[in-house]
C-alpha cells in the first residue's frame, strides 16, 4: 500500500486509541456495486470483520444497505483509490470497528457484534 495511505491509517487509529491493522494491496475489500460504477454518493459506510489471508474483512458501501448476496463485490485494495480514495484511511481500523463519513462529518465506533459473525 502507498506509504501515504498507511500513514493516514496509523494517524486515524492513533486518534481513536486503537491498534492499526493495515491492509495489503493484494487483499480484497467488499464494495457495493455503486462504488464500482462510480455512482456512489455520501455518506460512505464501512465496517471490519476479522480478516483472513485474502480479505481485509472490510466492507464499504454507499446508499441503502442490502442483504442481497451480490450487494458486495470484491475489489483489491490496490484498486480502491480509483473508486473511493476517501475511505483508505479507515482500512487500518481493527476488526469490530465501523465508520460513517461524509464531507465535514465523521463517525467512528466499535461494534462488538462484528466480531461474532457466523460463517454460513
């Protein structure tokens, strides 16, 4: 990952008093299709489950959340700047954390339920 983004992740995590868990360029995030087709609008939502070797555990969306199985599409972290650079600083938040951002607005909070996800 670009050192600039890694520095932003560390800085954001320090501001919230949590350990930074940076994502690697070859890991994937789940993004809503409106992010991939560049039709997203504010606010931007994100959360992090436990990562594994291939995924960051991060899911990012804009607009209304959907339970549809195809709501999230995989995207390598290295391609994320092309679609929504604004979320890169938040990819360092550890599992269990959420964010909601918009211009001049930022909410970041811990959600313990994110740590108790059942594989299905």
